[in-house]
């Protein structure tokens, strides 16, 4: 989905036009795009220019399956003499060390999706002092970053809220809703929550709300089990989870408590979440297509490397806790229900029928029009 991209402005060089054309083509690539990465930063030792890529690990393997290969392929398309040095981490200390190592090895630009956005300020300032631009990706890192590329997190929350109201139907006014939010270390989680509350607050009553540190499904399951004991099995009418991993914990807790047929919302379009949607245990998820996001990040990183203007790739302005007016690209997410799985996540190559329609879900997939 390239609607967020803008045309090439007057005065753009022919080289930039060619690059812009290449990166737009990259946005349509499927997740099969891949490249060769170093497993540890080794920046620039062979004379090539180096772009660092730091991503968090997560339980869905999304970063390794999509973001990493798509970003690397986009950079390779735009810059023949660039190499990408990569690090991934589950904790902030490991990611900080990777960041410092990249600076020490002489990378020229860093694309950073922080494990903990609130911790990055001193790292980013160190990079700025050394003249290394930072492109924040996915989560808005603190510090003097040069650009931010993500899907609009507040729009994700609004779509989640609307989908939950749709699932409640005529029973939406005054419905009692439980909200299971993402971790406080992720500024995007706050925006998702705010977007959802923007839609839900005028219509429903929030009877329980809790953030889950680390986004751990097991902790979500414990939190919901505790809330059910407090509220009673008939004390709420729907549950909205920030993402599909948390929704999995929600569904497990409801199943154990004998609570059935309640709307449960999620996000991220994980295979397990999509399976719960076709089986009726989850009502919706939110799809954030990775190809356009990765292509824009690659395009901005290369232009920063070349000292070229990238304003056409980052038409938005984003305020963080430490920096205001950051040039950004905020892409529109897509709601997914049982009615449009084929036209959304399958059509753009993010998921396959085979991933969703494993033998245990054959009948449900057939009913959802995914069989055959």
C-alpha cells in the first residue's frame, strides 16, 4: 500500500528519481525477498559503506521473516556499494552494546527499532555527536533522531476500537470492555491504547485495563484470569488486546474460565491470531503491511547516506518525548476479519493459506472461503 508515498518534488536530481522509482517498486515485493546479512556488525571493513540495522526479537519471528530481509533487499536495490550490518536483541542492554559496537565499527547510518524506546536517548545523542544519522523504525526512539518510519499506531487503536464495536453490534452502547495493553516501554503501545480509547470511551465502559510488560502472552493470561475472578464470568462483554500475542493469552484465560462467545480483538495479523479468527475465538486483528514500511526505511537510510533530501518519503511530522517535529512516514494499517483475510494478508504475501489453514483448521477455513 503506497498511498503514503508522495511524488518526486521539482528539483529532485535524476539520481534521486531513479532511487525513488526503485524503492517504490520494492514496496510491492513479497516477503520472499531476501538478502545476505552479517550476523554481527562488521561495518565498512571492506571499503563498502555500512548501514546498521538493529531490530528486537519477538515471539512471532516477524522481524526475521519480513522486516530484516525486506529492508536489506531495499538497500541493495538502491545502493550497490552498501552493506547492511545487523543485530537483534531481546533486552535493552544487549541492544545498547550492539549499537555501541556499530558506532565503533564505523557504520554510516543506523536503522533502529528499539527494545525499549525510553532507553535510547543517550545512544542516539552519541551517534549524533559522531555524525551518524538514526532512522527510528517501528517504535519512536528517544533522542535526536533524523526520521521515523512506522504504521500510525493511533490509527491501529482506532481501527481496533471500531472493529470491537462492530463485533458487539447492537449491544455496543454501555458494553463492559476489558483492555489488555502493550508494555509501557513501547511508546506505540500508549498510542494504540489512546486510539482505541478515542473510539471506545464515548460508547462503552472500560471495566478493567492493564498493561503487560514485555508483551508476554503468559502474563496476559494471568492478568485476564485474575480480572475474571474479580469481575466474574458475566462481568464483562468483550476484551481488546493490543496485539495477537496478547490476544492468545486472553483467549486461553477465557477458555479456562469457561467464558465463550465474547468478542476478542487483537493486532499484528499473526498466523495464530488469524487461526483464532477463522475458528471464531477472536473477532479481528490489524494488518501493518511490512513491504512499504521497509522500503521507505531503506530509501531514507540511503538518502541520508548520500546527503540527499528525503522529504518526499517522510511527509509527516511526529513529536516524541525528547524531539519534536521529526520527519516521518506514518502508514495506514488495515483491519482484518474472517471476511477479508484473503483480500488483505494473503493478497499481499504477508501470510499464506497454508500457514493459516493447517489440518486442525480445515473446516473453519473452508467456511471462511480459504479452502482449496
